[in-house]
C-alpha cells in the first residue's frame, strides 16, 4: 500500500497503518479500502495518496466509521 500510494512522509504512512488496522479489526470493510485505493491511483498515478486520504475520510464519514 505504501509503495502503491507513493507515500513520502511519516504522517502519511501512519494514516495508512491506522486504516489497515481498522480493516484488520473489521471496523472498515476491505472493499471500501480497495475502492479508495483504486480510485486514487486512477485519478493521480503520480501521487495518489492525497486522493486516497480524501476518499477514505469521506467514505468513513458516510459509513459512520471513526478515523
């Protein structure tokens, strides 16, 4: 995930780690995670992380998941 989203800062890596933990604990559906991942990579292949973060936050809010 870190290489796929082209993370460059520790805070970005921490965000991904947190989201992966939520998925691992079944608090966030894996389908939501992968949908955001694919969307961000299609939207901006050069640097998809900001789009991934935005999508995850919006989808989490819509699904009442605390980030």
